[in-house]
């Protein structure tokens, strides 16, 4: 069975620049199946991959410790650049915190482990096609904290980390989602529709930041 899954992964990745959304969706499901077959200790090396595999398959992510750590990363990134006047710096820091660079590294390791060509991650053009389709699949799927009453010890620790370094008092990050926003409707004429990160904080504020993907190796 594992050999069959690997063959299907190899065939999907071989499409290179012809990869489509359906291919990416199937690929992530196949990758998750292989992860499930690994010893638990080995799975720890691919936590970001698993998060994105689950993100592809669900309508909301609320119970992932890896996902909540990403919220903490976004919170800290936002705190570090909130006073910056450099728009690109803000976009870069917050966008990177979502985990795409880490996903790329983990996929390179994973593909090497199963003996599959890594053009998907080593070729910037193919990676851009992959990640663009992946973003479209997880678009409008929130990554959020569950109800505070349902936080286990690990989740409470992550929550406290955010609460101790909020964007402003009482305004730590509790949820994000990637959505397509009509900037013309917001008054930014000529911008059109942009893929953005919607960052929600505890004070019910939502901050919208255009998403950037750095494809440099």
C-alpha cells in the first residue's frame, strides 16, 4: 500500500507546472496517509506538513497545537512590525509566520525520505504554482483557538504566551484566515481583489494584511 501511495505522489508531482488545485488536494491527502503510517517519533519532524494536510481537509482548524503555535508566531511578528511604516516589511513578516517557509523545508525532507523528486520545492516556478493552489484550497478556512474552557495544558501555555505579548492590551491574536478581499470596495481604487490574511484579536478587531509569498530558495 505504501508503494502505491508513493507512486501516486510521484505521478502528481511529475506534473510540475501543470499542477492544478485538484492535484494539490489529492497530494496532501496522500501525504497525510503516509504520515499516519510513520512511527510517532518520526511524525514529529513533519508537524507543519500535517497541519496543512488537515487544513486542506477541514472547514475549520481549532484543535491543532501546531496551528496555535502559528497564531503565536503571527502575533509576535505583528507586534514586532506594528509600528513600522514599511508596508512590505509588515507583509513579509506576517506572511512568513503562517508557515510556508517551514512547509517547504519539511516537504523537501519528506520527499527525500520517500525517494521522490523534489522539483516541487526546489523549483521556484513549481513551488509558486503549488503554494498558490494550496492557498486557494485553504482560503476562508479559519485557524483559531477553541473555547478557552476547552484548552488543555499545552494550549493554555500557547494562549498565555500570546496574552503576555499582545499587539495592544487585551488584543492578542486568536484567529486567522486567508480570504480574497476587494480593496476597491475598501476605498483603495485600482487594487482589485487581493489574497489577504485576516487577523482577529481578542478585542474583536480584524486586521487585513495582503499576503506575500517569498519564493526565494
